[in-house]
């Protein structure tokens, strides 16, 4: 079975706390300072620890700063759409899901997962093709959030959108041709769709959305980084939901 690696002290610690199925920990030889809590938790979970040279860690995690620790685990299993919806049902909440249409930068994916988890979203959906997956760089950038927030990988976003509509969710796409996002009602069951870094929403996905929402640009640049745009919209959903709760509307 293939393995993947989680690099960095905080991501590895969160993986340990979340009970992720780690096979082994690798730490830089002679450099255990600051790793006491992490190693204690690994020992409690009976996860073997090996000391290796920094060069070995560099090969395991070439694209991310490992900070002297790397965890090996079985290749990550993605969640299903039903599992994401079940999270909302178990909490007695209206579903709040992120869908990412063609995102290519793993750090953007990780940052969006981190923000979505912090805002108590129920899951993230990504396509199988023409999109970044849960790479070690994405996992590291999520700062542990990927251990708690389910991520589903689907074969066809448009079919998934129709399935979500059948389950009562409104599909709202981030697009510059939509109305100001502050005027959009995000308080119901929502799937928020974020497009790729360079092209935004694909034509078919845009056409399948129920509504569009735009972030007004007042300066000279014409767009925001995908993870920044997602963060603004994610917290607008949270703000609208909190306002509805305060008003006693559920």
C-alpha cells in the first residue's frame, strides 16, 4: 500500500490528536527539542519513531518545511458526499459545503480547508481531474484542519451540483458577474463554489449555479487570491447564519 507524508510539527501533532492512522514518525537525529509532547503522544498511540538525517526528511517532504519531523501514513482516503452531509445532520445544522472548481495550487487548497474548518463548514468537494488533491503541501498548509474536515473527490462537479440541489442545497458560485456578495442570502443550506486561480468558474459549473456572488474590487487589481476570496465568502456565510440565529429564525 502506498504511503504519503505529513510534514511539520503542527500538522503532525494535529494528525496524532485526530487519531489519524499514522504508520511511523521520522525525526531529525539529535534534534528532539520541542518535540516532547509530540513524541509522548506518538508513544501513547504506539506509533514507532525513527531518527534519520535531515537529508532523508528533505527527500520525504521536498516541497514543505518539515521542521525536523515527518509522519508516514497510508494514502489518504477521501470522504463521500453522503459522509459530508451526515456531518451536518449529526450536528443538527443546515449543510455548508465548499466546492472547488479546478484549484491547482496545493497551498490555496490547504488555506481554504483551514478557513472552512475554522468556520465550522461541514466539508469540501474537489474534482478528481484537473485539480490539486490532498498533497503533503496542502495538508501542511491546512495546519491540521485536513484531519478534521472531510474532503470528497468526485468524478463530475456538475452531476454533484445536481445531487446537492436534490438534497435542498442552494449552489452559490463566486463570480465577478454576480451581485455584491453582501447582498446574497447565505443563511440556508449552501454549497459555495470557488473557481480556479486563473480562470475562475468553468462555464458549465457557472451555468449550474443557482446564484452568483461577487466581491467588489475597488483598487487597480481585478481579482483576489482564491483562498482569500474563499475566506471572505466563508465568513459571510457564518455571519449571515449567526444573524439568523440571533433573530430566532433557526
